[in-house]
C-alpha cells in the first residue's frame, strides 16, 4: 500500500501540556477521514509526568552491579536508569529476571530474556541524552495505559491512533494501536523514524493513503510503502 507520511512540527511539549490539546492545536487542522495519527511514546510519557532528574535518584548496590552488564548503547547501562526500573518493577523481580536471562544466554545462547521478564519499562526507558532537549537531562519512562490514550485520541478526533517507540537505529516498537490499524505496515514505516530523535520537534505523524496529487505545503511530508 502506498502511503503519505506527514510529520508535524510542535512546540516543545512539557508535563504541563495536555496531550489531547496538543493534538487539537497541531494535528487536527491537517487530519482527514481515514488517517492514522501516530504519537511518539516519549511525548505521551512527558505529558503524563513520567520524567525524573538523575539527581533525584540514588543508585543502590544492585543497580550499580547490574548496569555494568548492559551494553553501553542501552539506557540501562546507567545505574540511575537501572535504579528507576527497580523502583517501577521491584528489586526482586529485576534481580530474578537478570539471573534467568544470564543462565539463558550462557546455556541456550538466547538473548532478550531480561527485558521480557523484568517488565516492559525496561525496553521503554530513556536515559539522559536519550530524549530531545530540554529532557535530555532527565530519565524518561514509558507511558502509562497507552491503550487508553489511543482510544481517547480516536474518540475525540475520529481517526485511528497509535503510540510508537522508534529510534534512528531502525528499530520501532508499537505500544498501542486502535483496532483499524495495519500494525505491520506501521512498523515498516517507522523503521525510518519519520518523527526523528533529535531536535526535529515532530512527535506527531499522520499516515494516510497516498494521493496522486500532492496537497498544499505545510508540515513535513514523506512517502513510503
């Protein structure tokens, strides 16, 4: 299916903002029947106040130990982020997940068990520098109740909605989507991360069936399949 991808610029979104009002201001003027509105997961989390300054976190013994075993590219290589995960999911669960994952990797050569067993937040958390300024000085957790959020977006704006965690490394994860969405197509589109990870300020993306005749210029537009 040929689609048009429209990345929408917004102001810097903060915990003081209401997500639905942000969408009303920046996306609603461009939305059409049949569109899918995709929201970056970090923006959903920020509007929910899911941000923590590292100086408000004191890493414990186990957080410092476990963080040493995480690849440096991962957010959990920071003991501060690891401590936050232990707060979220519990220290015992995190330690048990680590032990099982270590055995699975040693005996079976299997990877990824830690992130699966320790809870979804382990793969969603962004450590400092993992989010655009001014939140690059914060630890940003994944959003709460993403399924509820997309349902609220569809109810208010009458379009399909999704929340995606994507990055510039070609990885994307669909956190929630309304029933009418082609999930596999959306994940393929967001492997190229049209929302960006730096200072693009385009956390809202409209995906629509491409038309032969381009619409008037406004937001950033890309096409894909």
